[in-house]
C-alpha cells in the first residue's frame, strides 16, 4: 500500500469536508514561519534517528513494529478531526466504527454476546477486567500464573485485591495441579489465563483451566493482549485449537491491536461476555451525554477521553486486512512459520541452543558455551545482543529474557546452576518479512555466537 498516495487522498478528502463549512481565518497566534517548520522537522528527524529499526527484519527483538499504512492513513484521517470516543457527542462516526471493530473482535473470539470497547493499552484493558472481577467477587482474590504479565500483580494492588501467583509447568503454562491447590480454599474469585505469555509465547491450557474453574465457581479472565490474534490460526499448521476455542467461554478477554493488529500505540481492547457488567461503570456526567439515547462508550469505560482516531485506524485496517485466517491471519502465520523454522535451524546448530520450542512467534535461545553454566550462558547472551546491536556493517537487534535457575533446570538439567538466573536471547518474529529474511538472520546470529 502506497502511503504517500493514501495520505494525499486523506488530506484531499479532509479539505473537501472542511470546505463545506465556509471560509474562516486561522488565528495569527497559531502561525509559524515556513522555514522554521522545515528546520524543526529536520531536527525532529535527526532526533528520531536515535531508534532501533523496528521495521526491518534485522530487528528481531521485542514486540515492536510500525503500524500498517492502512492504520496510519485511518488514524490521520480521523485525527485531523480529533473525535473523542468518550461520548457520541464527541465523535458519532468513530463511535460507530468502534462498535463495529469491537464486534469483529468478539466474533473472532466466538463470543455470542459481548460488551466491550477499545482502551489505551492492554494494561488498562486488564485493569478494567480485574475491576469487574472485584465488583463481582468483592471478598475474593485473583490468581494468575507466575509467567503472566507483571501488571496483573500491580493492578491487584491498585484495586486492593489479593493477588496470588500460580506455578507454571516446564513449558511456561499455568500448572493445573498448582491451580487446583490455589482454588481449594475458596479465596479466589477470578483466574487470569494467558494465551501467549509475553516472555515465551506460551499458551495456558485454557480449556482445562475453564473446566476446573467452573467446578469451583470461579470466573476466568483471558489475557490475550499479545497472543489473541493467533486464534485466527487455531487448528492450522499444528496450532492446537482447544485452548483457543475455549476463549469463547471465558468471562472476559483482552487483546492488544497495537501488538498483532498492525496498529500504532495505544490500542488495547477489553470484552466481557455478559453485557450486564456494564452496570459497574454507571456514573453521572452532567456535561457529556446529550445528542443520543444510545449507549455512549464513556458509560462503559474507566477512561474518559479516548481517541476516535484509534477506532478509525483499526476500522480501516480491518476493511483491508480483516481478522480472518486469510486476512490478518496470513500476517501472523508467516511470523509463526519463521519462528518454528528458526527453532529447527537452532536445534541443528553447533553454536546455538534452543531454550524452549516456540508455540507462537517468540524464539528463545542461547549461545552454546562449554562448559555450560548459567553464568557463561548469561554472559554470552548479553555479548551477542550487544555486539549484534553495535555492529556498524551488519547489525542485528535481539532482546533477552531472564530465566530463573528453576525454570532453566527444568528445560536443561545438564547446565551448571552456578547463579540464580541467566539471560537467554529472545526474538519476537512478528513481522511477516522475518520469514523471507530468516536465513541471513540465523547466519548472522550464529556467527556472533560462534565468535566466543
Ligand atoms: C503486552 C501485554 C500486556 C500489557 O499490555 P500493554 O498494551 O503493553 O499495556 C498484558 N498482558 C500481556 C500478555 C501482554 O503481552
């Protein structure tokens, strides 16, 4: 998609719309000299050079990539108007778009009923889900796995709810026996499950956890902030469909379109299966809701002002790359294939070791060192990351994950446990271009690891 062409069209359409309202003069206080604009834009570009090339397949580090041009064009088109999706008075058109994209997300997860909205992030979306969890079970706590996102424990503190960490199994998934033990005393009201942990991309056994939670009368919240869109691939290319199908039964679900939905920050989403939870958001706002009797998003969201542009960006993206197996799913499938193939290459490599086989698109690995010890692995991982990043001619950008001694020993008992943890290398292959760029990426990382 040609961004320049799209942006020209956006600006022309915007001009047509504004012209319909008649001439007016922009106030002189807002005027800035043209040559100063040019200079400052160049200065900004210079400042922005201090960034990693998230767009390029040689960046194989964190969960970062630029938005799709469709999202940029959609965002700009609405931002020029700057609607506020708090109230229908603030942005009727983008509020409708928000309703449509949220319905698309609900359908993607198999929800037959839903209440939901976009948020500024996965963290806020999860906060809302845990807030509703607390309102429904005010005297009971929240359990989440040891590998769940760190913000669950933090938000439990914010909400004044007791948070309990549940052990994970040898692949980073919530351990069922540990969960059963945690639920036994009746103090847990909600369990947070994760489809795609942030560190390893592990998928909790959602279907089994659901059954267990139903036995104990406990709610289930699905944190699919990172992994949610992989549900489009469930049952294909060896991705076990059972946990994904079970999301339809979870009481709430969070997904971040600003991770795998090709959106700019900040675009998260929270959906509840029971629309009646909207009652927990009731408030009186004497200055906002006037032009419509319809539900305003501000009446079902903890945040007040929210960008209508975020809804427009996601709406336009879904028009062009719908949340289907062949639409957006094809983007995720390429990254996942790259991750699985890289894992095979690493498994055969003399110079690299696989930390854990990927389930989604996150690969974890470390340089082969001899004798193998946590301290040697930690130092070698750090060195490969640093040397890769600072190489002038052929840089590669990786990230690291800290694995504790117990997690390491479960996967690699032969490694000498001479310290409490070790960093391993971690690559999120969320760009489809990673698939075509995999061989040079592997060769580069292998070379760095070999230079011990
Ligand atoms: C990224 C992430 C979050 C936090 O979302 P933000 O959008 O970064 O606030 C929560 N849970 C999981 C599993 C995540 O990957």
